[in-house]
């Protein structure tokens, strides 16, 4: 795999040459590996020149990715792992019991998952499916409650609320008033969820991200900049496991 040195830090990269593609897109796969989509005829020298120009962005993203990779939170679905739920760390405890179906018990600092003894051969798959479903159910309930509350404050009426499974967007609002939320936000602190709800509902009054829009957001969430930064810095933790 080809490599490039950026500020004394070595990065390997894989390149996908795509016919008719006019621009170049970069993606960090790990803290030291890049994925590049580029026009079919781009030369290596041109590519390296662009990577040098994007050096600061790449190094910043690499540092963020490295911090996430070294963080033990949301790292695996095994007993002893720390999982995030509503901004708090919960120690995952997986046990095998003689039950008909998996069960989850939430305590202040612990998340207990019981797996039926007849499903131990696929324990990791069962744990993934059950916990994912549990997170989504909790996200659906909390988003419904918070959307109803903030919609009343903003005097708007969403047409429909959808809980989405996506890793590149936290939420969206259509021109018809359909609100989409990323269920992984249930792992973040409650104030982050409030910010996301207000962010999307404000789009029902102002469709763009103009200064007037952010002034409207600030009326209801004065600390929105801190919450937005929290998502930028910690979003990778919310998407790394599921």
C-alpha cells in the first residue's frame, strides 16, 4: 500500500480511481490509513500535492481518530466493557441464564445482559442485536418526548418522526416537516439530544443555516456551540461499536 509523510507522520492510503469523477474525496479509515476517491487519470504527484495541502485537516482528523481508538469506551461487546448511555458510562455485564429470551437490566452504573443458555454459541451476535434494539427503543421514546416538548416551545408541528440508522448524519428535517434522528444520540448526554431536537425543529422555521437560524437556535439552546463541538469531538465514540 502506498504511503505519504505528513509533518513526520506516516500515512498509508488506498486509492479508488473512478471514471468521470471530477473531484477528490478523503476519508480516514484508521488513525494512519486514508481512503481516497479520485478521477481515473490523476497522477501520483498531483495526489501527493493535494494531500500536502490538506495536511492540517488530515492531521487533525487523525488525532481525533487516534484518541477514539485508544479510548476503551464502546470498544467491544464483552463483559467489562464500558458502554455509553445518555452520557454516562455503564459497565457491561453479560451472563448466561436458563431463560427463553435475552433480557437487559439497567442500573445506575451497570448494564446487565442475560443471554439464554441455548444461544451461547452465537453470544456475540445475540449481544449485538439485543443491545442495538434496546438502544433504538430508548432513542425512539426519548426523541418522541423531547420533540413534543420542544415543538411546543417553538410552535411547530412535525409531520413525522423517524429514527434512522446512519453514521454520517445526526439528524435532518425535510421541507414537509419530516424529522429524522440518528438513534446513536441516545448514548450522548441528554443536553446533546435536546440540542439535536431543537436544531432540526428550528429548520421548520428557517430552512438554512444562516445567522438568523443560529440566533433562533440560541434562543432555546444558548450553549449550542459547546454541544455542537461535543458531537464533533465524541461522535466517533457513538458510531464505533454498532
